[in-house]
C-alpha cells in the first residue's frame, strides 16, 4: 500500500512538472528561434521553432514564425503548410492570410494571392496589406481597383516609396503618363536606389524625346550598379540620339568590356564610330556584330552604309543584298542598294530597287527622288517628273529637286513650267538654277 502511495505521488509530481515545464519550453524555444531569425539564420531558427511546436502543436506564434522562416529559405510549400495549420486553428488570423498571400504572390499566382489578401483585409487593414492588394490587382490588370488601394496607402503613409512606384506603373497603364512620372519622381525622392523607377521614368522621357533626361536617369542607375551592362548600352544609345558620339563610344566600350558577346553593343559602337568619321573601325565592329548574330539584317545594312561612305558601291551592294535576303520588306536597304547601283551607273537595276523601297514604304521620299534621278538619266522624263512631284510634296524645300524637275520639263519642251521650277530652285539657293534661267528662260534672266 505504501509503495502504491509513493508511485501515485511520483506520477502527480511528474505530471505537475510537465505542465510547469511545458510553457517554459514552448516560450524559450520560440524566443530562441526568433533570435536566430533576427540574425537571418533561418535554418537554426526552424530547429527551435520545431521544438516549440513539438511541445505545443497549436502554438500559433511559432507556426507563423516557422512559416516566415520557410518563406525566407524559399521553401514555399512548407510555408504554406504552416499557414494552413494556423488557419485550421484560427480562420481569422491576419498573419496567416497575409503571409500565405505573399507566398502565392511570390509564385505569381495572383488570383490566390488576392483571395488571401482580401481575407486578411476583413481582419485588419494595414498599409502593407493595402500596398500588396494594389500590387496584386495591378498584376491582374485591375488598374482602377489597384489605384484605389494605392491611394489609400499614400493617404495613410505619405512616405511609402514603393506605393508611389507602383502607382506610377498603374498610371502608365491607364495612359496617364504625366501622373505616372510624378509618382516615379516622388518614389525616387524617397528612395534614390530604386533602379526600376529610374528605368520606368526613362520610358516617359523617351516618349517626350527628352534624351538628356534619359541619360541623367541612366547616370543614376550606373552610379547604383557600375556593372550594369544594359545601362551603359542604353545610355550610349541615347547619346547617339543627341549626336554625342564620343560619349556614346565610351559607353559602348564599357558595354562590350562587361559583355563581349553582345552583338547589339558592337553594332551601336559601330554607329558611334561612323558618326565620328572612323569608318574603317566602324566596319570592324559591324563585322563583329555579324559574327555574333548573322540573322540581324540591320547589321548588314549598317555595313552597307559604311561601304557607301568609303565609296565602295560594289561592296555596299553585296552587304545590302544580304540585308534584304534576311528581311524581304526592308525598304531602307532596297533604297540604299538602289543608290549604290546608281553609283555604278546601273540605272535600270537601281530603279527596280527604288520600286521595292516604295512598295514597302509608300512615304519613302528619298526613294522617289532616287528613282526620279535614275529615270531622268535614262531620259524617261515624264516618269521622272511624276516622281519629282511625289518627292516635292513630301520635301517642299529641296532646291535641287526643283532644279532637276525643271531640266526634265525642258527636255519635254515644257519651258514655262521648267522655268518656274528653275526660279523656285534659285529662291531656295541653287546657284546652278541661274545658269538654266539664262540658258532657257529669257523672261527670268538677269
């Protein structure tokens, strides 16, 4: 009897000890896990959260903390499993709805993310939740609804840089570019390290042809990331637009240094060298671009341009033929090949190329002019005059066109209209027009 009594006392003491120790173990392991999470040692944190949860399987704070640690370790399914356990215990737990929504958002499952964020919103409305609601709706192309959420974020917290950034994206998708750039400006004012905001603002600047502004934004991007190859390429491209060929060359040099296999950087560096009149070196770059990408018709077109500058029309024809073989509707390449053939005095062949250029671009003014010149040389003056008419409609201030049209009219014995063209050419600064007036037009001669 005495032994039984002692056994009962021991059992009672053990049970009492368990209930005394359990909350201590739950709390201590949970706090240890938080400490490791704060120091970004998530694997060690999970070990302690595991122990805490073993002592209390319904330990919601530990389950949430472990889910967050799994999320940081990119073990999304384990994180979802823990959030699910929390929601099975408490279907109104804000952190579980919000956390699981973030996992779905990371996996770009926007519909599920929106579902969870809305459930979180029914429990509490924080600025972070509103931001992610707006972000998710934006990705679902619900732009007006996204705008309303992001407006609420900014009303609650006027210094929330990411909200301005995301609202800038929404405004752009709603075709309100002025409002978009204002928000990107504010986002950058609050966070000068926001690369995406700079890049998006560049699109606005380009739309406004503000190339200097675009260059300034890429200055900032490069300051943040000095090995950003695309930023050097883009800045070089915009320097080409303002004819800063030396600055463009420096940027493309850096782009090629970072990525020596980027065909587009060699092509654009070739453009910069051509702008500086360094045609031989430009040719080297276009050849390198072709070596890296034999399918890009523009590389062959640029090579053809260089041969034209070097007065090598035969080589130009060869390069431009490769361009049109790759891109059969390449109007500019047909036009340039037509010029190269005219330089070789192959006028009939040049006319065929001008025909193709006009076929693919009916507003190609220079193709009409080139065809008119070739037709005139072949003494097909009626057809030449028709092409000069088309060209002059598009380029009304070209004195040489009036001069040549006048010559064709004189060849058709139309002295009145021919002399009118010579007079117009003279007014536009063509000195040869005075000789024509003296020769054919007594009423206009001095």
